[in-house]
C-alpha cells in the first residue's frame, strides 16, 4: 500500500501548493473507517482507495478529487456519514463522495428499463460534477486490475459491464489510454483464448521480423531530422483487444492484418504538426481514406490530432498520430484536463472542452425521450459513435457520428430544419435522404412548409438527437389524429343512446375517469386505450349499451362524415377486429381497406385521400362476406359436411364457385358472412380440423381494381 507521504509526494509533483495536512487527515480517516475490512485478495480494504487516489494523481487532479478517492467507499461501506465527511472535509468533498456512492449503487449491467433508468441517473450525477465519474472510472480501473481475486461469475459480470459501459464512457470523455486498458482487462476475462492467441502471434512475428517498432521509429526520426523538425517519436503495438475487434469487424485473420503498429509524433507547435505530415507523406505512400485532421476539426470531447496511415517497411501499414504536447495532454487526460494542476495552478488548457457544456450538450438531447428504453438507445448511440465532419453552404462545421445521413445533418442544425426537410444536396448534387455522409462534404438541406417527419425516417437517421426529435413529432402528430378519431367515436357512441356529445360532457367524463383533460380522453379513445362504451357509462350508466347488443350495419365503421358512403374493398375484404384505413373516391364515397392490403401502395403518393377509420366497438352482425379458398377430397357427402360445419359456426354461405376439379380433389371458393376476425378464425379452425379438407385459406384477390 502506498504510504501517505508517498501519495502526497505524487500530488506535489504537479501541485506544490497542495493542502498536505488535509490529505493526511483524509488518509487517516479512511484507514480508520475501513479498519478490519479486507478485499477478496486478503489485503486490507484501504489499499483500494489509496490505489484509486494514486491513479488520479497521474491525471494531476485537484485535492478535492484526491481526497474523494480516499473516502469514496466510506459512506457506503462504513459507519461514516455524509454530515461527518462534510464537517471534516467540506461540503464539496462530501457531495463528491455521495455522488460516487450513488454511482456505485447503480446496477448498470441490469437488463431492460432498470438499466436505462440507472443510465439516466448516471448522466444526472455527471452533469452535477464530472469529477464524480473520474473517480468512478479510476475505481473501476483498479478493480479490473485486481479482478482475479473475484469468483469467475463475478469476473464475467464486471468485465461485461466494463466493456459495455465504462470503457466507451472513458473514450467518449477523451481518456483513450483508460479506454484501451479497460477494454484489454475486460478482454482478458471474457475471451482469454483469443487474447493469448494474439499475444503468441505477436511474439512469433517479432521473432521473424525483428524489432519492427524500433526500426520504424528510427526511420521516422531520420526523416524529421532531415527536415530540421524537433519532435519526439514513440511507437507501440496495438492492444490485443483492438486487434481482435479489427479482425472480427473485417473478417480477416491476423496474417492479413496490416496496421497493427501505431506511432505517435509529439511536436512543439501546430505548424510543426503539418511539417511532420508533409515529411512522412513525402517518404511513404499514404493509404487513401485513412487521413483525418482533428486539429482543424476537433472532436466534440476536445481531442485534437492528425491521423494518417502509410505503407511503411515491406509494405506494412503504419498508423501515425501527430500532435503538439498540449494536444497530447488533452488526449491523455480528456475532460480531466479541466481540473488538472501544474506548478500549483489549475491549468487553463485552450484545447480542453468545458465539461459542463459537454455534458449539457449530451444530456439535452435525451430530454425528449418518452421512456427509459428510448433514453438508453440515445445514450448508446452517442457513446459508441465515431465522427465525420461536414460543412453547411456557409462553411460552418457540423460534427456527426459515422454513418450519419443528411437528415441527421438537418436535425443537428435545428429541429425545425429537420422536421421540414424534403431533400438534400451533397456537394451541389441532389441525393436521397438515406445517403451516408463522408468527411469534408458540403451539405445543403432543402425544406418545405407543411412537411412533417415520416415514420420511415427512424430507419434512416443514426443520431440520438434526430431519433428523439422524430419520435416526439410523430407522437404529437399521432395524438392530433387520435384526438380527431376519438371525437368521432364519442359522437357515434353518444348518438347511439340518443344523446349529443358536448365539451362539457367530455370534460365531466375525463374528470370521472381521472384523466388530465378532454384531449387526453379523446386521444385514448382514438388509440383504442379506452372504449367509447366506458365513456358513455361514466355519464349515463343506465343508458350505456349492453355488452351483448349488436351494432347496426350502417354504424359499423367510425370516422366518416355524415355525407360519406362506405364500401368494403373486394380485394382484401376487411372485417371488424382488423385495422382499417379509408381511401376516398370522388362521387363514389370511401372504400375501406385492411391496413396490410397490398393495393394501398397505389395511393402512397396521394395522402390527402387517406382517412383514419375504426370499427365500432361492440358486437357486429354476421354480414361481412369473406371468401374462403378450400381444397376438398372428392368423396360423397364431403361438401355437405363442410356446409354443415360453417352453419354450426353461426355463419351463412352467401355464394359458392367450383374452380378446379381433379379425380381425387376439387377446389372451390365459398363466401361466408362473418361477424369479425375472431368469428372468421373460428370458422377456419373448424374447417381445418376436418380430415377431408386438404387446405383452407382466406382469399385476398389483389388483381381487382379495389374500387367501389
């Protein structure tokens, strides 16, 4: 265990003005509180908080964060209290310790809405003070470094949680070194065979080719010396998990993998970065499509660097990152650079993103999520994304995740632009809305008044922000449609008992049913969450229609105006219980189709002709003809038995046609009058069970014109 004076010395390395006495008191208090507690490895428990504090000193964090690390488990695991910590070390430290405690209690690896709800709490805690998550990440890193002491089941659970949540979160916050180590530690638990295989292949490769890293580092230094550029060059083999993920993604073996080595050039100035790039590209051939300039277009978490891949020795691909010392510090520390100290002064790093703004920008996109599962989807979309940079026609930069489309671009500019988008141009060429954007493209969004988001847009967009905005708009649009349909359902239901629906009657019914207002009542009616009979019953219990009463055939369909006639489409023959929609024909009324009728595709470009319709709730008369396509064995008495079976199901046969005769079988079409979909299902089930029936299906003839 690191002694208190050694820990203070680590802090003094970057902050000579540290409050050493306060750290000593926190160290002593933590040791006292955890006395008698041991880790699974047998070590005193307090070794863990001290190790977490030491990890945070590597990021040069302030005294409050170091003290929080020393005390982060006291409120949860000892008799210590929030008020005691606040009294001894101040409210700031107490709030941080309390925040870490709440994060520790979140079951982030749980499934379903519980995990989503906890994710929401995680982001709320982050938005209050990002240092809470920095302590939690250091806590998880030390636990993963010492995970072997846990039982195998617990190891697998923690490793999966690390891979799914904490490693991506560390990367999203710009702490890539921590992401890489967390991923590799989790990989060691989850797939040790794959990891060991990659390490063995590395050893074999090194034996065959010698020290490639040393050779390429020397080559790069030679080119920089020739150009008179002062810079440090570092090389390393990529982490086993990074290599395995690339092998899995590209479906290639280790021997075909090219860029398994990475090199970093650290310069003194931004201008030198571009000089280094020029020297490297002059010496080695650049690989097309593998160049990214994050200096001129920084990532949203503050990361700046130039990435390029070149064909190095023996045609091997080599990835090179070029950055200044300041950029390197931000790349290593990420948002932690916001609290970093140097020589006793909190660093004002010009390249670090303000963490408060970063979290606010991240969380504001999730406010429109209707439920926890939707929120979780948006969070994962944001956390797991890489980026592309595109330009508006005015030259402004828009940052989007890889795979984004012009619709994502439109919503990134403004929700209003996204909602009214009807088309897009990329580099002045008209393109479909589902086109994937590439780095450096100029995107122009074409809008039109009256345009509203379509349900299909959800399959086109990739950003959480766009998905949330589209879903919100669709909910509002559906709500307006449901309110309109609900008003019609209420009107018909009230007329059925000789009453007139009024706003006052609806307000009273809404109050009796404990609903917010009239619109909520009508929306629930229209979306079938509430029956019209229930609304009538709450006002006129003695007049409400009896459950068993049959609905008049003329009132079977709801959603028509008083002067509109209605006809069932012969192509799909919809029956009560099935979702329906109406298509208007000038001078001929409305034709009712089943919602899945293929003929509806002919009217997709004529939305003004579509009408939302609804079957009246209740029992319908058996007057809806449905054609059954039946193949029977050709024996005496079979047809009579079939007709008897249909009659036993209380259905009338209104027509019959013989279509095909064979020596053993014959096929015929029978029109049976049914009440609803349930009645039809009962008839088909009864006939299908008959041994002389070879096949039976409902006939839907889409060859007709589908008109009245």
